[in-house]
C-alpha cells in the first residue's frame, strides 16, 4: 500500500494586491445610473471625502489569479492531515456548502417577517432538538458566533441566574489545563478566575476542588474529556461539589466530538453547554472563522437565554420568534447568529443522524488511541492513561537531546502535514497535542506516525534539520519578535521592499491554539 | 451518510493493535453510569440526495430577496456580491484552513488578511485594523471595552440613534464589567443632540455614534469628536463602509475607534450571519485592540512574511487579563470583504456611493410624491431614510409584500412605544432599478390607501 501523497504549498512569493495596482485599471462597475444624479449639496461639503481611499486598481483576471495564488500558499483540510489537538479538524462535507448556498437561505434578510421565513425558523427549531438530544439539555440559543462567544453568553446567564436569586457571587473555577478563552470570558462576565489543580493522573484534583467551593463560587467551567484528552471520571463528584454550594456547572464543548452519542453533558450534571459547530458538526474553519457556538442549557436556565428564540407554536403549526421575558439576558448578536453555519451544521446532523453521530465518536476515539499507540514508544505520553479523542505528548526527552516541541512541529511541516498544537495545555512540559479526528484513514495515521518517529531519529542524526525547519514550506521561520517590535499592520504606498537582513528570533514557546 | 473512512478490516486491525476486542472498550474511561447506550432521539442518517431534498424543501418555504424586491436594510443590505468572491472563498485552501498560528503553512490567509487590514485602514482613516470580529453588534461592545480600559471610566454615551440591535448587544455585554449605557435624544434632523451628548459625556469613557445613523442621516462626526474629547472621552464611530467613497473617513475627523458591519462587501444576507465585525484604532491604542492582528516581518532568508502579532493581548497568552475573549473570528468573511473591495477599487467604491445616494433620494422623492409620505427627519442622508406614512408601517409592509416588495423596516419593530408606528425605514442599494423604485412607491401608495 502506498503512503498518502505529501502536499506541497506554492513557494513562489506573491506580490501584495496593492503592488499590482495600476492607475485607471479596474474590475467592477456600477450599472448606468437610471435615476437623476444627486445634486452636489446632497452631502455637505465638510462631510465629503477629500482623498480617495487607496484601494487597489486591478483587473478581475489579475485579482482572481492573485487570490488563487494566495490560496496555493495556504494549507487546509482539503490539502492534507491536520492533527491539531483541541480543534477537531475533520473533513468538511461539501453537501453543507450546497445547502448553505440555496437562495432560500442565503438570500434571506434577517428582519423579514416570520411569515416569510418559516423554513429558516423550522430549520433552527429542528436543529435545536438535535443539539438538545446530543447534549441532554432543554433549550438552545443560536446567537453565539463562536465558542468564546458562547462562553460569555453562558457566564452572563450564570450571573443573571444568581442575581435573580439575590446573590452576587464573585468567583468562577477553571482547571489549570483550561483553554485561554475560559479565564478571558470569566473576566468579561465580571467574575474572577480561580484555578483548580490537576492531579498526578491529569484529572481535576477533586479534593482540592471540594476545599475551594463556597457560596461565593458562581460555577465551574470544564471540558470533558479535558484538554489532556482524558475523561474526568469523577465528574459526578465534581458536579455534586459545585451544586452543593448552589453553583452551576459549565461544559466547554471543545471536546464534544469524543462523546457524541456515547455520553451526554446533561447526564453528567452540567447546567450549561456550548458547542463548537465548526469542530463537532464539521463546518469549515475558514482560516479562523466563521464558526458557530450555540449554547444549550438545562430547564431551569431556559428563561435566561438570549432572545428572541425560534419556536414552534403547536396550536397553529407556525414557527415564530419567542421574545422571552425580563429574565432573558438580552441579545448577544446583531441578528440571530451565524445562520449560514447553522444550515451547514443542520445538513451534517441530518446526513449522519443518530447512528452516524455515534460512529463519529467511536472512530475519533479509535483513531486517537491508535495513533497514541504508534507514538508512545518514541515520545512520552504526558499522562499514562487511556485517551479519548486526543492525546498529549511531551517532547521532554527530545528537549534534553536538543529538539524542542516547536522544532519538531516545524519539521512536521516538511513531511507534508500540518503541525500538532504545541505548548498547550500549559501544565505539560513541551506539549504536543494531537487530535486525528474520525475522518482520517489508518494509512494517513501511519504515515504521520512514521514522520514523527523519523523526526525523532533526526534529532541525533541531523539536528540542524530540526533547528532550521521548515525547509519545504513557502517561508522559513518568521521573525515574530520583529513583527511585534516594529509593528507593521498594513501596507503604505511608499513602503520599501523589506530588507534582506537575516531574521534573528524564532517563534516563542507559546500555545498554538 | 458518514464521512469516516474505516472499513471493517481497518477497525479490526486497529483494535488488534491496541490489544482490545471491541469499540466499547475504547469508552472504558467513562463511568458505566454515564455511558449513553440508547439511540439519540433524532432520525437516522440520510443520503446526500435526501438531505439536499429536505433542505431545499425548507428553503422553498422562505421568500427570499430573490422572490421579493428588497428595500429592507437596518444593518443588513442587499448589495451586489461580486461573482468572483465566493468561488475564491470556496477554495478549500482558504475555507478549510485553521487559524494561521503556523505561519509557514498559512501565508495565503495571512497575506489576504494583511490586505484586508490595509483596506479597512484606508476606509476608516485609522492605521490599525484587526483581522475581524463577529459582527457589527459585537464590534460596539468590543470598542466600549477598549474605551473602558483606556479611560478607567464606566459609562458610555450613545449619541443620536444607533441601531437598537447593536445597543441590545451592548446592554447585554455591559452587564459584565457593569458599564452604564446612557442614551441621548435625537433632534428633529434625526441626528445627535450635541448639547445632550456634552452633558452626558463629561465622565464617560466614550461617545458612540452611528454614521450615517440608524435613520440613515449624516452625523457631524467632527463636532462629536470635539464634544467627546473635551470631556476626556473617546469617540467611537459605527461607520457604513459603503459610504466611504463619498463620506470623509471618521478617523480623519477625530474618531478614535471606528467599527462597522462588513456584510455589504462580499457577504450574502444569510438571514443575519455570518457577517464580519470591523474595528480599527490609532497606533497608540494597538495594545488594547481585541482579537487577531496580522503584521509583516521577514523570515530567516529575509523574505517578506506575515504572522499573527501582538498576541500578548490575546486570550491564549494573556488569559484572564486579555483585551477580549475572542478566539474564532470571521476570517473567511473578512477575506470576502477584501476581495469585494479590491473588485470595486477606488472608482467603483465612489460610484457605489453615488449610485446608492442617487437612488435613495429618488426613492424618497417618489414616496413623497406618489404615496403622500413625509420625510421623518430633515438632515441629509445616504442610502437609507426614514419616512412617515399615512398608515401603520407594519400593515403597509404586509400589503406591499403581497405585491412583491420588501418595503423596508417598520421602525416601531425595533423602537416600540415611541410614536413611530407610521415610520418606515427604506434602504436603497445599487441593485435597485428605476422601475423597482417606481413600483415600490405605487405599492406603498396603494397599501396606504387601503389602510386608510
């Protein structure tokens, strides 16, 4: 059996679109004006633009080539394997794109009356049912545009719930392995963060948690499986500790892919759950967005959800917007959320169904366990326990021999794969976090494992190859310190070509998620 | 229909390698009591043919802006999406890529975002644009967070009429840091009352104005900048970028932070999202900027390279002290905005503004002449205007829809209880024709007569 092809990105540099500009050249035009032109005083002189914005002047053909060439200098799932831990970079089915492009969805204005948007409302109500089924929750808001947006929404609901009960609590607990968005969202919601340590097995130290809880604790935010890829087997005890002081349990859905149809946050005792549909429900990441971060809550929190919410009026069979009452925290999005992403997620949920979603978790966990098995003799597993959908390696042994996790990650690029997530979670020395997802073949997993094993051997045989990697990518390591020190966030017409002095600093050891 | 590639043989061999005999053993870490062993309460999977048939059925239950002639705006506009935009955005190398944290594999997205940032900087008149926020509403909240951090003050003043949907987002999010949102009245022109703003802003972190306003009227950004700055507040301008070929850049008039809804360039209506939140600021505020920022640098060979920079502001580094919690943003939509702006170029952007302005003025005149409507406000406007009808605007819109028109937004839907039941907000983009505008005026006239 032949190994999968190793993709190569385009090496040729591409000029900035502004550097292609020629005065008088253009692409788009407006129709000939078929109404009287506006009189000169239609806009007061003081408000008129003096100098035209320096947009590029380029023909359509050149623009298409420019952006096509840029795309060829970029790696996507459609290009190759993306073993990014915590990101669930699975295949994005193309049927979802066809669904989202239907004029009845794509050309719908968000403020059209309910009578004109029955199909869209029905799609949302049906997707809400599916997400409730998956999470074991009672109601959903679709307004959050991304996971972190869902976190803030959930924390504001947490706060509104406690304040409704006459309590101004101040603390939210997160594990020391948490994503950065968790503490950042906690701050924005007006709470302070407290970290509960992980124990020697990589799980929440439940005894420490039980000592931390008090009636000043608003809640606890965790992923399960946690960011080490390990299932928090004491989750019921964790829930009991939080609930015993009246706190709420928040489920960060970053790792929901591991348990689809095999376990439900609602059954574990969670009160609030956000999902990353751009992970679990296979909508494309788009180079960093758009995603969708719908939030599901238990029955007692449904009245606090942002409004309006899509609803079915059982009496008439008509779909409506339910405004809710004064308990709702209010609006989180200009309109109803990233509807185009919700259409894609809906098509995915319909295609997979109850049977297919369960298989997602099974194949994702199988792939992760297989890959961990292939690599554990070469790299240390950060915690020696059976992982779920992802696992964390430590390159501490490799570091002693002269290669850091970042060096290994950069060398992975030369083998035609995207790098794993590195330096996260923060509690693991030289962390390399790997999530293969369910849509990769065993051949790809083997090829990736072979590459990581070969790289390990190179640490001794060809150490410079790692230090200076990547060698086959469109650029070598960029000078990130210079980018921050001499901030250059845009092009100017009088820019000189960047000098050919050698870059000094390599990438800092910082998380890459 | 499933997308996992495993054959039965694959599964068996992988289980053998792991030394286990069943898939169930993979889930052994989950305590028995928490294992879900029923079927999820949703239908079983369908083929691609069936899924697309079902969704086409749902889509057909909607009446889209292809079925109705769209004069509805209020934050989402039926502008032309250039044909080249989505074929380029649909390229898998863009659409299925991750956040460009590995710059060596992401120069395409990084360079395109750098070009987007440059275009936003040109349109807003401020040097530093980030790589996108969620939408125009969340951009208001993020701009307020910047002003709060910069001034240490905990009140913001809303000048004139800002889209009530954006203010809804702001009021929700303001509860976290306990920021007070002070609304001020608008004058007969439908624009900010400078005296009211001055009185409210002396201890505020920022003055927020929408330009053109929610009512479409042009605000005096320069005067508002003076008012805000004299009290030590920042000026935040929510700007309609489609006007940027005609209207002076807010940054050139004294705005400190300019935000916008980027939907009109390259993004479909999509029932409200995904759109793209735009934010730009001055260089001295760069370290308070939320979200991702692309910067230029060099690689080891001295070649030009692009990276995510000033990451010490962001949640994955700074955690609870980050300037924002935003991680995933709207990159692909921002790329769409950049491509559409490049397609227009400076001449196209100016023509776009002139076309919208001329058609909006023609539409208002026809509605006055044919439908007996009166302008609700007397200030100059750009592509959207508020008009008083001789009948209830909601009822008129219902009747006009039967004639094939999305006549506009009945303003009372978003501003209830303010005596605006007869006010219609009409948006006119470059896509509308002379005949469509005449038809709208006649349909509204007919509806008003029937309601009388």
